[in-house]
C-alpha cells in the first residue's frame, strides 16, 4: 500500500507545484494522460471498482506486483504470488524468480533461486528491470541513487546555422531514414541522454538529417535507403553531423543549467568523435 501511494500519479498537488524540473513536470503530465487513457479504454471499469481512483489503485497493484511467464510464443500470463512479490529491487540482485522446473505456466508455481552466495541476514533481492528513476517512480514508487539507467528525454532545438540544411528536402530525408533505420521517422528530431551514454541511433539519425540536396542527388535516394547510417557516409556529412551534435548538446546544457536536479545526473558534455 505504501509503495503504491508513492507512485508519481498519487503525488499531492502541493508537491508537484514545488517541482522546478521541466523534464519532470512534463513526465508527470504525460503519466496523468496515460493513466486517464487506461481507465477510459477499459471495458466496463465499474465492474472492477466504483471510482476511477479505486480502479487505478487496483491496476497499479496488479501491474507492480505480478510475475509474468510465457504461455507460448504468442501469449504472456501474469501471476500474483503472495510473499514472493515482497522481494525488493536491486540492479545487482542475488536471486531471480523463476517458474518451478518441469511445470507449465498454467501450474502457477514459481520459485526464488539464488544466483550467487547469500550471507546470513543478507536481504534477498531481485531485479525489476533496467529502468531509469522516472520509470521506477511511475511503476513502483521509488528511485535509486546514482541510477545509471536514468536519462533525460529532449527535443532538439532550432540551431540557426543548421536550419537550412536540416529543412532541405525534409520529406525525402524522412523517407530515407524510415527505410534505412527500419522505424518511422518524425519531423521532430528528439533523443535521450543518459548519465553515461547517448541513444544508440542518435548519430545515425543526425547523419540522415544533415544530408544535402546534392548528397541525395549524387548518391541516389534508393541507395541511401539501404545505407548503414551507423557508419560515416562522407567526410563532409560527418563534419556537419558532429558539428550539429556539439551545438545541440551545448544548447541543451545551457537550458538545463538552471535546474537543480541536473547535477544529480552528473551530465557533462561528452567528447564527440567520428565512428
């Protein structure tokens, strides 16, 4: 009950009003919209609870305490396991929860197995997953100090010296990137910065965004659709990509400098080098 009530969605308004972090304010807003949508999309929620708050409490309780298992390649079963669900989280756990050997998921029997030596009076812990503090706070109601999986999501701002290049042949570049990266490309270029790394595809996206009209004409759109953007395309393109990344990171650092919580992430401008 205590953990459930510590979730972001249950934070009192007077606490939310004291938050200075734009990132956290935005995240809280998106969480509220997300959970409102969960309630509205549920068939006959009144059969589960009398009010929206009671329904969301039941949803969070099941969401945070269930143990998943595969029924088959296409189905996932969720189980409520008393006592076992009291195990606390650690990024370096000494145990795992596993379905008991020789049983199927329909037998609904699980065991706690050690993965290394556990000393007398040592707490038994399991991993809830590689999540940043925002995800942990939303799902479980706690954070981990020095969490290496914490990250700051952001949208790239307008860099005046690169505006012309970024907007040139934009629709063609989005088509190229969607095919080359095998994922939908948005007209808004965003990413995530972790305390110790950047999003894996960030440089690939930027290489595509700084393609010029001459690049597309010279290399050919169909050829570019099958290009590996995780590698350098040309010296000129790489120089523009690195220059844009440096300018963007500096812009983000300047914007974040006034937020108290940014020091907690140990965010520093990384050294940029060609891949």
